[in-house]
C-alpha cells in the first residue's frame, strides 16, 4: 500500500503498477491524440491549441516549483518566457543554431536571469517579492523593445524550421513539444522527490526552521528561481516557433498573472495541478467565444450582452464565465483542479463508505 | 481469383480518384448559396476601441446580404475577439481555416497579431483583404493572396510634411512621436522629406507609450521655436502633449496621421484642445454627403443603431469594400484564383476610402491616397484638400 520502507522506494517515479499502466496509456493517448483532433476536431481543438496548452503547461510546472513548492512568488514569469523566446529565435535566425541546441541555451539564459532575480528574493517576502518580480518582468520587455538587436518594438519573425527537408508543421511541433513536456514533467516529479525538492518544501513551510536544519537558503532559493526560469525559457523558445512571430508587447503583465492563475487554479504544490490549470485556462481563453455559434443560446447571449453590458458582444460573456470559473474553483476547492482529482480518487477508493 | 482482386483494386483506385477530384473542385468556404468569411479584432483589453473596425465590417455584410448577396450567394461572417494577443490571433486563424473553413479573411487590426497569421494564411492560400494597418509587412515581400488597402504611414508622414512646408509655408517643423514601430515610421517619412529638401528638423521628441508625464517633452518642443509640430502617437499621448503644451502657452500648428482622425473622440479626450488640428484621412468624413456614405448611414440606423457612427466603426467598411468588389468581379465561378485574378483587374475603384488600384502595379498596396482636413472648434472637420496621392 502506501507504506514506504526506504528512501529509494519513495523517490520511485511509478509508485505502483497501476500508475505505471495508466502512465503508459496516457502516453499512447498523447501519441494518437493528433489523429483524433485532425479527424474529428475534438472539442473544437486544433493541434496548434494543444501545442499552446503544452507550452503553457511547461511554464506552469516551472512556476509551481517556485510558488507551490518553495513558497516564493513571481509575477514576472512573462519576462523569463520572453527571454527564452527571443534567445531561441536569435540563435536560430542569426547564428543558425539547430533547435535542439537553441532551446536548452534559451533555458539557461533565462535561468541565469532567474538566478539574478533570486538574489533579492533572499531578503524579500510576500508582496514585496511580488513587486520586485513584477518590476523585473516589465523591465525585461522594455529593454528588449529598446534594442534593435532584438528586433525593437516591431519584434522578430521566427525562421521556418525544416525536418528532413520538409518545413515543420504543427503536427511536427506537437511531437517535439510533447517529448519535451513529458521529459520536463518527469524532471519536476523527480526533482521534488529528491534532496533538492525536500529542501524547497522545507523553505516553503518555514525558512528559519529549514536553515536551522542545515538547508542553505541562499543556494536553494536562487536555485528555485533558476530552475523555474529554465522551464519558462524552454517554453518561451517553443512558443516563438509555434507562433512564428514574436514581439515584446505580447509578453505583458497579464501574461505573468495568467501563468500564476494557471498554477493556483490547477493546484499549488503538485505537478499534475499546473498541467490541469494550463489546459483548462488556455482552452477556455481561446474557445469560450465559440458559445456564439451555438444556435439559439449564442444569439440570445450576444443580445443580452449588447443590451446590458457593452457593444463588444459575446466577449463580455466569455470574460465573465472565465473569471467565474476561476473564482469558483479557488473558492470551493483551494487545492485547485488537482484537489477535485484527489477527492474523486479517495471517494472511489473508500466506496461505499 | 487474381482478376477479381484486380477489379476490386481498380474500383478502389477509381473511387479514390473521384473523391480526390471532387474535393479538389470544391472551394473552401464557398457553397451554392453561401460564402464564409472571418475577421479577428480586439473586443476586450487595452486595444478594444479598435475592435469597432471588425463590427463595422459586420454592417457591410448585413447590407450586402439584405440586397440579396453577390451572385446569388450570401455571406456568413465570423467575428472573433483576439484581445490583441498574437497567440490567440493565430488560434483564430487556424480555427477559420481548419474548422470553420472560411473562404477569406477580411480586415484584422494590429501588426503583431496579423503577422502571426500571415504566413499561415498564405501557405493555405487563404485570400486576405485589407489588414487594418499601413505598414510594409503586408506588401514586402509580396504575398499573392494578400491585398493591402491602408495607405502607408511612412508615405503619409512624408506627404504631410510637404503639405505643411509647401502649401502652408511653415519653415520650422518639429516632430513628436511615440517610441515604437508606428511612431518610427512617422519619423522616417518626415525626415525623408526634410532631407530631400535640405531642411533641418528643429526638434524630435519621443515618448514611451506608457509615459504619463509629458511636461518636459512639451517644454522641449516649445524651446525649439517650432511653428508646426507633427505628431505620430496614440490617442492618450496626443491628449497629454496637447494638454502640457497648452499649459505653457505653446500654440503651434499641430498635424497628425489618419489613425487619430476620429475627431469627435479626440475632441472629447483632449477637452476641446483638438480644434485647429490638421489630420489626414483615409476615408470620407462621418457627416459626408457622398452617396455611399448616405447609404451606409441609413444601414447603420437599420442594422446596428446601438453602435456609434465613428471613424473606427466605418473603417470596417472601408477595408472590406475592395474584397467584396473582387468577389463581384470574380463572378459566379468564385475560387481563390479567380478572386485573385479579379482583384488584379481593380483600377481606381472607390468606395468611401481612397481610390484602390491593384491592376498593373508591382506591389499589392491598393490605397495610396489620403486627403487633409482641419478640425473646427466644435469638433467637426473642414475638408481642405481633395484626395492626394502619397505613394508614388
């Protein structure tokens, strides 16, 4: 059952055969998902949207290492995301690096900045840290805007990549992104279970107690920022290529807050949580507008919104529903979507009690 | 046995062949009775005021459908809110092509947003008529299926400087612009003109889009002794610089681009300081007696009385008119190629925007004219020139 006899049993990736089987099934599902999407447009999805979801999931997992496990906060993750995006594009565009080198480099550039941002975090806590990171996010995009090297305010067009001589399409990016996303998810799970992750959690629960137990605060706090920024950097690099065009204006404060919301809605302090959060929020953000195409309900909602809210129509409703879902989840399930999952699992396990 | 198998294989190949030719013949988004078109535009978020453009196009679609459509086909118009976020714009473009299956995209506000969709639309041979920005990105390199309408900002600034210098006789000209791509295209045009005529720009002041204190900027402009100041900025920047200048008693002749041509709105946010402004226009004035404008205003009352009849709103008509003209000229047999061919025959076509020509030109820049107007103290506009060609 759930009793652990030694450390190595605890850090195992698959705790039981059931989990192993489900994980394999999930991987198979991911492998054949594009086929379903292309054939049936499942839930109105396109492969591009799934790619976007996966990219956001990578950022959210990284951010959760910082927020959910280490107890620090960052409202500047769009800055790391932008750094990754611009680094990757410039490496490929100006110096013709292959993508598989450009992505990790983008990640390391971001994590270097993450380390630097981690230094003030040693002295700042809570809202003060939030403001410092927020300032960082805004500064990065302003600097990028001001430098012609980064394409200035206009931005950069990501070069078209080729795979064995054919231009890469969404479907090719899908497999690239999924492999990276799965690897980074496993990386996060492993990280949390080992010494480093335990140090993070100790800092989250009480940094003074952690220090008393011999956890080096300077090292682990800056490490948490660096790791988190690495995730954002790699995701940023992928984002640039699936979008095809990046400009500094699009990496704004709202984006940082959305990342944070993905983590909170999904569930702080778990690896699956942010993935759920990223999936739900990205999907709703893009697809909620499709309500207007539903017959009868759609036109009725548009009229309602135009009459009592503003001329913008269905967008008003979409924004309200989006916000409402977020509020309800946080209000009734503080552990986020992942909390639902835990409760459902417990309910079935203990049924009929 | 062998023969029987061969027959089956033959039949299978035959059906595949039929199926392939059948699907190749069908045009995406065009049926016997309908043509599907789409547009993205910010309905929420900081750029929401520009979203009126996409709703203006809706008015034109309703009008055309009310008159029975074009060649027996009515239009089904899909409007999507991208909140001015490029990632969403691309998702919308994909939805248009892969799920809804539109024939064409019309309009679309924003450079960064449109640029994420441009290559995708072109690779899939989706006609795109009239992106709502006047930048080189749409025409360099030339895109076969993309037909630009909006006059280029760079040429607009070039010509406006010429107008101030040659027609109005201003010798000392200064420039105020916002530090971004849009503002820089304005500076480029102004400096190009002045360099050509060997005149010095007396002062060049830039501000960040987020700057809220422009008092030193105004002082710099005043100290330069400029008689005329050209500004290339967003509405907020314009209101701030006018306010600060008025405070220190600096009253030059101001002039600005067509993006600030909604003078009723500008009058409101500048609290009356907008009077006397010289603006270029890419479309008829809101109260114009142009027969088409009269018709559109009637349609506005009939189909969308809740909307404000402002420049942004009917710009949605201006940028869509050439697209529909192309559909008209392509005839009943509408395909992507026949539409492109039809667009390439357009010469001096004029709706309520600038005269549009695609025939016989190397680029795809249809709109090359603006006219100038001066804002009266009550916010209405006095038209001071006819359409002037700004792009040679």
